[in-house]
């Protein structure tokens, strides 16, 4: 029984031994659950390409055009990943700048009410900004951990 390894454009025949097919399946399932938001990271993409090369039939080598296309796709994936990381850094920097610029300003913000689910608006002066792994938070008139998203007005 001949199996194929799914690719990003074509199927490449895999060997008929069960160990090779199992290894290819494991690689494919790992690749589809990659760490990036695109469903596959660049390391998973390279693992698939290496598995294709390792399991190709020597008497029918793969089409060089397919490999060029796959390397182009890899390059595009790598650039998208780099752009995504740069945007995330810029977003974090912008949030930090916003928090710093709010210190000393009067803001109105929303907090959860004491009685089940209703929200309450509060107003106060921003005393400080704290920076944690989840982004910046503010201390407003003695109330800590006010998130930037809770602010509805700045005066």
C-alpha cells in the first residue's frame, strides 16, 4: 500500500514501510498545530520539506519546480512571521507609551459592579503605570490594575 505525505501544493510518494509512513504522519500533524497564528510555523514547514526529501522514491525524484515553489512559500511564511512579530512589538510599545502619557491625567473607566455583572463608571487621576506580562495597567486614585481597555474618557 502506497501512502502520500500532504504538502503545500502536491503529494510526494512515500515509502511503503509502516515506520516511514508513521513518521510522516506524525510530522504532518505536528506541522498543522504549529505555534504561529497561521497554523504552521517555519520550523514545521522545513520539517515537512525534509520528510518529503527523505521519503521520495529515488527512481522518481521530485519535481524541482515544486521544491522551488515550496522554498518560495517558506520564504513568504518566514517574512510574514517576522512582520507579525514586529507588529506585536510595535503594539506593545504603543500601549506602554499610552500608559506613560496617562500618568497625571484624569480618566473615566469602567469596572465590574459589586452586585453580579453590572458595570460602574469611576473617575480619577492616574497615579502610576505598571508594566507586566499582560501589558500595562494603571493605578487610578488608589485603585490598582486598571487596564487601558477599561478607560472610556481622558481629560
